DNA sequence: CTGGACTGAGATAACGTTATCCCGAAGGTA
DNA sequence: TACCTTCGGGATAACGTTATCTCAGTCCAG
């Protein structure tokens, strides 16, 4: 008795049913050209042997795998876009298999190359880092890739991104409309593309509105100490900010953590919606991304790219929406 | 010119280098039995053609894919166990590819069967629902599977689960030690195995401690209305609870949302740690699962199962830990 | 010198599918 | 009856790897 029993193959089924290999294949693929009686015999043999087709062989022969890869920063983090991607792909009859890049350039490369070697039909990537040169030969060899959330720097690749500039503008204008004159921005490390784009947009708003710019913008890595000092700096001095715009959901959490009970005294508009937004009093006003649209568009672009590798590259910008919940409507207290 | 250029294969490399196919394979696999000069020529050809091995063919030939599947409830939810699984697998040189089951039995089956047809070496599953009969033929055919978080009901399958009973006991004892006599439990739908196990453990604690049991236990689906009435019921009446144990992280959030400012008046111990736990005042005392141990053990079990399909099934229980943060140390207020 | 052990590299057969051909039987018409 | 078409179904060749042989050489002992 062998330890791991060899799985039955089409040959086994064919022998069991007393037909040719090709006929089994026909039955499995619902080919109409096989007689009813034979088809029944084949199906019986399949059931008897508990035959399961081997997709590896199928994919090898077909050339196509019906599988999309998703290389995201952290699988185990909240990622509504990934959920939308899965759903859209499922609706299109494609399977999405995901892996984490853990914000590590080396790991990202490893993951993407693994997916390429496995000949996934296409890849959805949340790109990290600056150097994506390793993608060049893969793209040349026919890899279909769509970047999400950020573009692939230096490469002409399809991507779908939120309208960060409009989001920041909306947040800023909203606070100004509620009487705020001194608005601070606390954001993530500007080496991250999205963070940089948002910070830059904020600087432009602040400059256009008049008043100090650099003194109101605090960006850098998400570390407890940095956030604490950023909050302190924003709210201190002779002309403290009366409102804060935060650069993403994690920053919002950290800022709220620092503010504690003081969060009622300063107006806040956060970028990115999150579960916590409705946990606090007042609830958090946010600039929400349209996750469903982003995920759906990503799958659309990827399918189009797979269907026609020569089609022109498209970079889609998805609108964002201001969700008023109270924290952004507080009046200035000085 | 063809639209999608055929990727170069080993045959192409062999022709380019003027060697036999087998020699290319040897070079790719770092076989020492190939002369330095030839190896160099082959490597040059590989670089010139931008050759990338096709894992599909490799896996088909080898019989093994070096790939583990993870079928989890929601990819895009916080899931520290999944992260630990990925890391442990990576350390073992295996790739983890994950997909969501979305708490849908039909989808779970679809995902697992897809992974089986792709001949993944093994699968980590967060089982949902009651009927996992579809797994039987797969297991018989040699599928290696490890269940995480909950067992596969009715099937004798490896699994690794947190010590829910000990966790509830610890939480209960902790509150009693801080002077609480009337402790309520608000938990998830008991059709979910984990929820049922925790609720049952709580009932046992309450019964052992004396006093009402059923009146203190509120379980059901996570819906705003239900949580609201559960909280109200727990804190109302002639003998209101002075402390609450919550059944999981989502319940904790919802309960805290309902309590609002009142959260300072009732002691709370939550099951599952989460990011929000340190957002509020006082911070949330929780029974934390050892995610790293769970994920690591799951991979260990899976690898052992793959190596020896005949080994006895093991069901591992991982200890939990009480993390004191303030909310569980509040004195009773009546 | 010659025979055997060793060594590097080439033919070739798998792995489990699908697709291309081809053939034999049935049916219809001249 | 002979011929042409139709159609179900069987050989067999891919798909791109790896593994098992086999076989020329080279080197050294007898």
C-alpha cells in the first residue's frame, strides 16, 4: 500500500469506462459530440474513481490559468479595495489569489515573480518603493499588470488611483467653510507616493488660502513619538490650528489617540473611512475612497489588458466623497 | 508579428546555447555535473532570451507545487493569524496564496475545491458552516488540510484553536477578583462554533459562581439593534450587571459604541485584542489570542501532514493571555 | 595497452491535460 | 449498388518541465 495514493487521472477514467482518453476529456468539458450512453458511462467512472481534474496540466495545455494574483501590502489589514477586487473577479469567473508584500520591496519582487512563474493571467499590485525595474522583463514577456492606489513609478503601467488632490481640497474647503482659518495637516511618510501627493495637495491649498504653509504640515513615519509631537506642534504656539486634516486611516487613529478627550476641541477631517470613524464622539468626518469603484475598475483594466496587450495604457482617477459625521463640522475654538 | 509573444522555453534556450535541453534544466537547477564553460553559455542564452521557467510544467512534473492555500473568512479584515501563517510558511520556503470565503459555505467549497484542483500542497482553512462533507473525497484523495480557529465539524482533521474556555474563565475570574458579582456576557451568534464555545464556557462560570445564568448571557448575530438591546438588558433591571465580557473584537466595538460615555461606569473585558483597544479611555482589557503561535502551529501541522499523510490527527489548543489595560480593573458601580 | 570506473552531456520518456487529425459506420442520393 | 456526406469517437501529438537511461570520452590500475 502506498502512503500517498496516486490520484486517478483521465487515463484511469478512460480505462474504467472502456473508452478513449479523448472521450473522457470531451465529457469533462461538456462537449456535445459525445453520445448520451457513453457520456453516462464516463460520468459513472468519474464518480467511481473520484476523479478530479488536475488544473496544472489543464493550464499548461491551455496556456491560460484563469487566475489573477493580488500582491497587497498586508493581507491581514483592512483593505476594502481588495474585497472589491475579489468580488469583481469572481463575477468575471476568475479566481483571485492574494499574498502580502509587507511593505518590503524585496518581498514584493519575490511575490510578483512567483506569480509570474506560475503564469497567472494577470496581477493586481499595490506597488511599494521606488524601483520597479524588475517588472520590465516580465512586462516585456507579456505580464498583464494593474497598479492600485499608487502608480508604478517610472513605468508606463495601467493604474487606478483615488483622486487624492480633490480629496484634500474638499477637506480643506470644508473646514474653511466652517470658519477655520488655521488648518494643520498630519500625514504619513512622504516617501510613500500617496502620502506625498496628499501632502503636496495640502500645501497648495494652504498657500492658496494664505497664511503659513510649512508650519502647518507635519509628515513622517507613523511612530507614536512623531505623531505626539506633530499634534503638539499643531496645537501649540501663538496661532494654534483649530482644525486638522489627517493623511490616512492609521494617522487618524494615532491622532485621535493622542488627542484623547481634547478631540472635541479641534475639528478633524480624516482621509480614508474606517470602522473607528463612528466609534468616537463626535463621529469622524472623512474623505472616503470609492473602494468598489477602484476594485472594479482595476479588474476591468486588467481584463482589458489581458485581452489586448497592445492597448494604450490608462490611468484612472476615482473620485472621493466627503462623509460628514460631526468632527469636521465643529466650529473653531481658540 | 504576434500580439502576445510566446514566452521562450527551455527548448529555445537550448537551441540558442547549442546544448541539449537536459543541460539547460541542469543549469537552471544548479546541477553541479555541468562544466563551467557550458554553464556560462547557457546562462548567457537565458539572459539573452529573458527566459523564465514555467512553474506549471515544473509542478506538473514534480507532482508538488510548493504552494499552500489559505481560505479565510475575509482577506481584507484584520487577521493576525493569517499574517503569522504567511510568515511561518515563508520561513519554510513555501508560498501562501489566500482567498476569501466571505462566511459563505458555497463560496468556501468553491475556493477549497479550486485550490485542490490546482493541486496545492496543503490548505489552511477557517471553516464556516456545519456541513463539510465535500471535504471527504478530497481528504481521501490526499488533501492535506489544517483547520484554524474552529474545528471542521464531523471530520477528523488537524486543527489549532485558542483556549476559549480558559479565556472566558480568566476573564470571569478577573472581574470577580475586582469585586464584580454580576457579570454579563454579550457574544456572537452561537451557530458559530467559537461563539458557542465561549458562551457555554461563560454559562459554566456563571453557574459555578452562583446567581442567574441565562439572564446574563446575550448572544446572537452582530446587528446594531441586537447589541443595543443586549447592552440595555444587561444594565437594566433591579440587579444590573456591573461588568461585561464581550465575545469577540467586533462585539467589543459594537458594545463600546452603544455604551458611549457610559463605558467608564461598567467594567469590560473583551475577547480578542484589536487596534481599538488602546483608543479609548480607559483602554480595553482583553483576552488576547496568541496569533503567532496559532499561525506557526498551523503551518507546522500542515507540513507534518504533508510529509506523512498517515500520521495521527492532532488538535492543538493554544493558551490565551489576559492583557490588563484598565477597563477590566474598574470597580463595580451600582 | 587494455579493461573498468568515472564523468559530463545528450535522447527520450514521463507528468495529465487538450487539440488536431483521421477513420469507420451510418444515412442519403444518383 | 456505388459514392458522398456527416458524425461520433479513437490515436496521437503537443504544452514545458524533470528524471532515467545511455553513451562517448578520459583517467588510472593491471
